């Protein structure tokens, strides 16, 4: 969290590559909710509430966890 607050995005990625995509999804969700409050007459679809979204997140996190622990070159980049 310290490195993201100091805008050191590459250092943040070196600690956990899923942190920045997680933040982007969080801010996307906040943006969509704000737009829905500003323009209630427009229907804005939020991808976070799609039924397949939790499954995609689960598969992504499990794959990252699995590949991060493989001690072979391309996957060692994922580990800190």
C-alpha cells in the first residue's frame, strides 16, 4: 500500500501483480455507481454485477496463485 500511495506503480506490481487490476475494478465500480446517481434515467450496465464476474475473478486469482509458486523462469517474475 505504501508504494501505491507514493505512485510507485512498478514497485507495487513487483509485490503483487493483481493489486493494480483490483484497484482499477474498484474505481470502475465507484465510477459506474456515481454515474448512475448523476443520471438515474440512463441504464448503465456494471460488469462487476455480471453473474460470471466472480467466477472469472476466482479463476484469475487461483491461476495467479498457482503460477506464482512454480519455480521456473517465466513464472518467477510473478513472485516478489
